[in-house]
C-alpha cells in the first residue's frame, strides 16, 4: 500500500497544512482523501506575506494585508520599564499613547521677568521664557527711593 502527501485547506480554500493519505486498496491509483484536500502542491510562498488559496482546481496566491504586521510592530514597542529611554539633564521620559517620549523638564526652576517678578516652573514641558533671568536681578538703590 502506497502513501502520498496531500495538502489540506480550510473551508474557504486557504492552505492549512500537509497530511499523508493512503492508496485505496479497491481502486489502485486513487487515494483516500479527507475533505478539503488535494494532491497538487501549493506554490512556494512566504506565509508572513501571502496565503495560498485552492479555488477552481488551481492554487492562487493572495497578498496579506499589511495592517497586522504594523499592529504587531506597535505591540512590541509598547512602553515598559525594560525599554525606557535614557534621559539627559532637564529631561524626563513619559508615556504618550503607549510609547515613550522624552520631554524637557525644568520643574522647580526659578526665573525672573524684566519687571522683577519671580516665577517657578511647575509643569513638564514648560521652559524658561526667552529674555527671562535665571538669577534674581539686583535692585538699584537709586530706583528704590521715591522722590
């Protein structure tokens, strides 16, 4: 009794694997085939980018959508402590939409505006305004006296 490789398909004709079939002892040259199988081998293809479909007695290759691969790529890069980026001075790593983002961090920094008012940065991403002083301006004693 001889055997052959048969190629199994799902109900829609998508290739799902191989199986071994036996020759029918009552009909030499015929093989006992499970449902949705063929003895015709599918063409060589990359299952990551294509799928083989058995339709109308022939194999056809269909390109897979690209979205699942992109979703998988995003799933791999979700922010965790293991992939937290290294930050420098005045930077902090925060999670935005599931991804690490490095932003400026000057929280606690004091600065003075031209009018002499003191301000302190309290929010991530906030920076010292252009033209502000980082040291307290000295008060000119001649300006402090009211004449």
